[in-house]
């Protein structure tokens, strides 16, 4: 299975609406990440995953939020 950074670079992903991108992120996480962690840790891993992918998609987004 592709890594998220590979999916992020695909023109098909870039063409998605924000809602579709959100759905794609969640599906990737549910399929690729969640099964590999303890059930009680899924939410924490989702938050970490989401923070990292937002930084990949929108570099500097975290800096803007801190200002």
C-alpha cells in the first residue's frame, strides 16, 4: 500500500474537494494505521496522524495557527 506522502502527490488526490480529501485521509488511517495500534490508542494516533498530514498538505499551517 502507498504511503500517505505518495497519495498526497497524486493529481487525483489534489483534484478532490476538501470534504473528499478528509474522507480519503480517514479511510487511509482506518485501513493502514488503526489496525496496527491498540484500540484504546486509536484516537491519539488519529490526532497525531492528522496533525502530520495537515503539515504535509499545508506547510506552515501550524505556524499560522500559533500566531
